[in-house]
C-alpha cells in the first residue's frame, strides 16, 4: 500500500530528495498502513517569527511573512519575532556585566519613589497609570530593537544569479553598561543558519541608523542569545528575582511588537502562571512564566518587568490559536541570567545539536493505532544542519539513537544528550515502510 508520510504536513513546499540512506532491518519490523493526518491543535510548536518584507531604503516591515496557525507558538519564542529571549554568576562578574541595581538611572527610595533620567516618578500599587508611566521612564532606555539581515543567492537554469535580501526584527534587553544585550536565540538564528548575516541594534531615539553588533553566543535549547555592541555608558536594566514572583502580580511587557517600527511599546497584565512546563518543537520542555500581557511578533527577546521596573522574564513564546487568547510565556530571569552569564564567561555546558523540529501530535499509542512504529516524528529539519546533511527529512519517524530505542520526543532528547558535540551517532529512521540507518555528526547547540 502506498505510504503518504509527506502529505500530512499540508504544505505546498517542494520536498527535497534526501540522500540515499542505508536500509536497516531491525528484529521486529512493523507494517505501514494509513497516511498521517495532521492534528490541527498542536500549539507548542516553534513559531514563525515576525518577518518584514525585503528591506527597502526606508524599510517598513509587513506584519507577517505568512499567517501563523494554531500549530505555531511564537517562540521558545514569540518566538515572537524574527522577523523573516540572566543568570547567577559570581558577584564580581555580575558587577561587570549584569547590573542588579541600576543606581545611576534609578535610585530606590524608602517611600517607593524612583529617580529616572533626572525625573522623579512615583511607583505605587494604588495607581496603575502611575506604575506604567514610571516603568516606562525607567525601562525604555534598556530595551532595544534587533535586526538580522541575510542574503540568499539563487541560480537560474541558464546560470544567471539573483540575490534576495531578507531581514527579521526582534527585541533585546541591555544587561551591562558596556554593550551586552540578551535576546532570544530564534531572533538571531538566521545569523547561525543563514548566509552572509548582518546583525544590528537600534535605539528608540534613532531607528534609521543601526549599530553593528557581534553575536557572542547562544543556547538553542533555552532560546537565549547574547549580542554585544561597541558602545559604553548604556542603561542596563535592573534585575529582579523570578523566585519571588507570585500569582496575580502586575507585570508589563516592554518590546517592539511589529518590529522596530513600533519600538519601545508597553503592554500590561498579570502573572497568570508560575513554573509552567511547555514542550517546544525541536527544543524539548521548558519551565516558563505565563502572563496575559499582550505579546505580538517582534516582542521576542523583550523584557517582562514587575511594578518596580525590575526584569523578571525574557519574552519567548505564546499560544497562537483562535481558541486561545492572552497566553504568553517568558523565560524566568534567574534562568536567563545563568545561561547568559555562562555564554559571556564561556563556561556554558555544550550540548549536542542536530537541527530537528518534532511534531508533538503523534505519541506512541497514536502511531501504533495508525500502523506505524513508535518514535519521534520529524516535522522539520533545518537546512544544512547535521540531521539534514545526514539525509533525515520531515515525516521520518526516528526509532533509535545508537542502541537506544526511541518511543517519544523526550526519549530522543534524553538519548541525544548522552553524547558530546562532534561525535558521530547512528540514527535509525522509518520511512516509506522501511527502516534506514544514517550517521549524524552532532553539532553544538551553543
């Protein structure tokens, strides 16, 4: 019976013929029968971030590169941006790179008064308007826009070349006076996976002229990245403590919904959930904060602050569905701080990377009821990533990593993390009623 694994993704994208894999016969071999059908409700998926149109001389980004469906969660991520995110280091290092108190910008008073940029503002819990105004005065200088520009060259049948330029925009948070900025990995991912990437940082007082930035490092699985600009005297955000967060407290999201065009926007809400565990396609499970503050494409990598203007989370993702409204997720500041500090200090633990996004729709029971073997169903493979170069493609079912049998995405992540980057690992996949084995040389997630 004809197998139609490649049909269930409901996509018009052309399928790239994968390299020839080595056919493999396990002890038990299941028989293929029905074709997949994509379950429409699959919210925790790596989302398409905010991607404007190709940049003109005076760029005006469009609102989406393509519509976001239910099966998309804007990002580990709003993943809320891309348009085509700190940390428990020693006190000595914190003083150099992670300012825990913004003394030069905000002076805390006993009467809960803040002095910001030469203006005294009162932050109280009795007047929501005053809270928002004070938070804006305090935090807006610490939030920037980020743009990644990439170029792709195409060749015609006659050998003529054409280069297309595209760019994505997100948000970043300044964490040091000397130019370190935290954002989401998915905001800058085109710098890693794209061609001829250009990274720029924009300030609200000059959105026409970007400052060239350097990508310091990133952790894919945590959706955190650090970039740096050659500029001093910046206003770092004041860090809070995400362990002290309580349900129902007022929070404000600061970022760039829609991209740099709307840089420095605020939205207000409450903490709707603490220690939420969500599974992001291709990244595994994450513990995040939940808020009902409005989160939109372009907000990725932005700041979630409390009523005192202290950073408590990095905006990362949301559920996108007609059935849901106001469910956004943020990486707790303590988690983000630890990762970013490790990136800057080069002490981060290196984890293997293969470049696969998995579907969370098909568990072991569902697959077997459809006549397929248990495993992790590949939804997308990043072009030129280790898995792609080894011949793994969408709709493959990964059934083993080395000698470890795989029955779920969690099994795959657990098995993969036993290996170090640079190691070659045999991966068994089920495709078109047959089993194949291929060797994947693991990349580095950082």
